C-alpha cells in the first residue's frame, strides 16, 4: 500500500466526506439533544446521560486498542491470522464491556439506573462491538462505509425517538435508551456484513514479514493506555460529578459538555482521515499532512469558540429553556477546551499513525498528573465552573506536551498556528469535493 504525495489534497476526499458526515451528525445529534432535554427535563436527561456514560466508558475501555492494532498492522501488510484475531477480539471486547458496565453502575445510587440494569448491560455490549467494527471500516481509506455507519446510527436514533414523542404523553429515559439499543444492534449487523463482504482479513497487496501476536497485542495495549487516559481526561469531570452531585446537577453539566462538542467536528474528521490514510505508511507525507491540518483548523476554531462563548447566555436559554441556564458558564469554557484538545489530538496522529503510540501515552500521563492532584481540592460551590476549568487546563497541557515531543523527539519544526491564504483555498476545495 503505497503512500501518495505529502500534501493536504492526499487526504482531501476522505477528510471532506468525513467532515460533511460529521457536520450532518452534529446537526442531527443537536436536534436529538434539544428534544431529549425538553421532554425529559434535567433529571431525566441526567439519567439518560449517566447510563450512556457508563456504557461508553465500559465499551471504550474494553477495546484494549485491538481495533487500532488490527488497522495498523493490516495497513502495513504484515502477515497475521486476521480472521481469528477479529472473531476472538470482538467476542472478548463485548463480554468485557458488559462486566465493566455492571461495575460502573455502582458509581451512582440512582434507583432507576439499577432498575434497568439489563438494558444498560446490553447497551454496553453492543456499543463495544459497534466501536470495534467502526474502527475496522477505516481499513478503506476513503472512509465511505465508515461515514455511512456513523450517520445511520445518529439519524436512526432520532427517527426511532420521534414515535415516542408522538405516541406517549410522558417519555422516560429507558424508552429512549431502548430505541438507541435497537440502532446499535442494527449498525453492528451492518458492520459485520461489510466485514464479511470485503473479507477484511485477507491482504490484497504483497504480504510482508509475519508479525508476532505479542507485537500486535503490545501495540494494542499501548493504544489502550492512550485510550484509558483519554477517557479519563475527557470524562473525569462527569464521573466526579456523578459520584458527588445529584442527577439533576449531572444533567446540567452533561448537556453543556455534549453541546460544546459541536465545535469539534472539523478536527475530529481530520484526525480520523489522517490515521486512516497514513497508518503504517509514509511518515514524511504523514508529518506534512498533520502540520497542514493543524495550521488550517486551530486559530479559526478558536475564534469561533470565542464567538460561541459570548453568545451562549442568549443561545442556550433560547434552545433549551431557562431551566438549563446553569450550563452557560461551563459551556463557554468547554468550547475552548474542545478546540485545544482537538488540536492536540490532530498533532498526536503524527505519533499514532507512525506506529509510536508510546509517545502519545507519555503526553497523556504528563497531562493527567496535575488533574489528579487538583481534583480533591475542588470547592463545593460552583463545581461546574471549576470542573470545566480543570478540563481546559488538561487540554492545554496535552497540546503543549505534544508540540514539545514533536520538536524534541522527532526533530521536527514547531507547527505554525496561523493559516495562510493558500490553506484557506485548500479548505474550500476540500468542502467542495465532499459535496
């Protein structure tokens, strides 16, 4: 699998498709958030967010980096029994996620969560399998089916929720969770069908030297270390609040966090496209593409975050209602956290796609230590604001550490922060190609 020229257009089609899909998902997901917030209220929204948090964390931890390891070694055309690895890892991940979800429910004493434990455990199992299969679909660097699955899931969640709103006077969180479980089952079946159709365990290029199982597992566990720390850095605030605060308070903050993620669509799309395109391939082309992507996205999104933060008191009250006014300040802070964290992850693709996840793990460890130290000292008052501020501090540390590692360990120049006119022209072409 040969690489192409080291330029932004080398990933333009995949990036453009992923960007447009992510933007579509963002709009649909935002509509779903508004509907669930208004029909469930702060407490019901908190229950739904808590259940999904437990499941997503369990599914993410259970991955053990196996999907990324599969993708990297397959992309490098290393000989390996991929079919056996696929089946065993898929089964193990689902079982592991179910066990983790059962343990994770103990974080909250909310009776309603425990009453529907069977539903939450099934949700965690299928979410784990869905995550793994989503990773495998990135084997096709055009990301066509990957984007189809992503949009199908989000759009399907909205479509299945609408009959509940129309047919029931009162909608409960478990009803919405059940409809989302049906969609998880559906996209899992789609992922399995795609994998079988394309026989993703068969290399279609010249096979290189075989790779030992321990090497595949080691890469995966390195990725797991990165994933665990990433999950902690992204979710420690919600776990802290879920354990210390009330479900109502958690509902406020979880909605602020979810809404603030809207601004990260561009960086998320770019990171997915970079890893899919360059995993196990040309490092020179990878380095240039990462630097260009960072330069094009960082400052424009920071400006957009500032505008969104300034308008948030008016916009949030208009969209969600006055009952969710308490999320205004955390939302404004989390907008900046999302952009800075996304920028650091874009730069980190230089390490991950080049088979050096240990460097990403190092930067995660460096960034997580101050956060761990600060958590016990958070004041009881205005916990929302302090948690958001701690998230922002962690994102800044990750970005600074990633830049330093690139300069010191890889001897690469400091990335530029200001986009050029040529960059903006390329960005316009990317969006045009996606249409």
